[in-house]
């Protein structure tokens, strides 16, 4: 793979979405984004105006989450939020889709919800967060297609607050579904260069992570050891292994665990390795 430190940095949305984040943390986030030339900072709406001021005259964009982290608010509220943060200077919006409506197969509502944000965002690029840990593979595919039809610029795996983060498996499924011309953003649980390279190889062209500096600095040392490029055992990064009944609907949890019984790699499903 023809990847450099600079190219990797330009794939990263440097992220801070914790509700307790103070002004000082957003300042640090922006300063790091400028120093490393990350693609964007990804923040909550209340910090947009400050980040826009800090990043003016640079090529680092401001991305803001919408309907975050549940996606269960009204479409009109999501659209208003998107319109306001774009007015304040946000250049990208990462909206959480209506997850329950998708699980109910209310596809018209899911699509119109996405379309409302795409329209309100105008020239700002819209990313649609699926929260893959709540969905079966068929539901993930359907969500990707709806986002593409709605005019979104990216589909995105996770909020980082849900039951699972990004996995190579889900990124590959999403890339195969949307094709080569739509963006796929992997977010959630990307804490090292090895995490990053696995989802990049699976098809991600944007990464959302709060450990962005560590990811880039890891890459600087990757040339000295091939361990960074060695693939994990299939089970280590499989969504089924991450399934958790305390965090997922029972039907989704059982869907993932049932796959383990017929998986060709099931002999590697050892939990003490």
C-alpha cells in the first residue's frame, strides 16, 4: 500500500465527542490537527464556532455530529442542527441515522431523515453513521444503500458510544455495498496504527479517532518492524466476538453468535489467546 505519514494524517478526523470536554480540550484538539494536518476535527455542536476560529486560514475542516449519539430525535431537529452548525462554519456533518426505524423496516422514514440533513447541510458533506453494532449484515447493506440514495457523501460505522466500534469486516461490507465512489468512514476503537491499517485495507478512506496522534506516531515506527502489518486471527476483529447481550438487542446478539457456529474460522474462536 502506498501510504505515507502525510497521507495517513489526511485520512483522519481528529475527534473529541465526550460530553465533559472542556474548552481547553478543544483547543488542544485543534492545535494537534494543525500540527499534523489532519483532515478535520470532529466535535459537538457547542464547540463549532470556537474550532472554526482556531482553524481559519488552514486546510483542516470542522466536522460536527448531528442527532448524536442516538439518532432518535426528530428529522426536523436534525435538519435544524445541521443548518445551524453549517451557518457557524462547519464543513462536514456526521449524522446518526434513525436506527430503530431501520430495524422496523420503515425505510421511507430512514431515507427522508437522511435527506433532510443532506438538504440542510447544503454544500457541507454529510456522513451517515449506521451504528453497525445494532444491525445485522442485511440491515447494514440496506442502510448504506439508503444513505447513497439520500445523497450522503460518506457512510460511517459507529458513534464510538455504541456496542461496537469499527471492524474490518463491517468496513469491507460497507465498501462492497456503496462501491468505489462513495466515502466509507471507520470510527470507534481505532487506537493504533495496526487498527488503522486493517480498516484502511478493508476499504475505509476516512478514519475517526481520538487517538489520532498515537496512530500517526505508530506509523513512523512501523518501518522498523513487520508486526504492524501482520493480520490478526479472524476472530480477533470479527463483530461476532464483540457481541454483548448487555449492549445489544437480543435478536442482534443471537444473530452474531449464531454465525460463530457455522464460521469456517470457528476453531480459532479461543477467548484466552
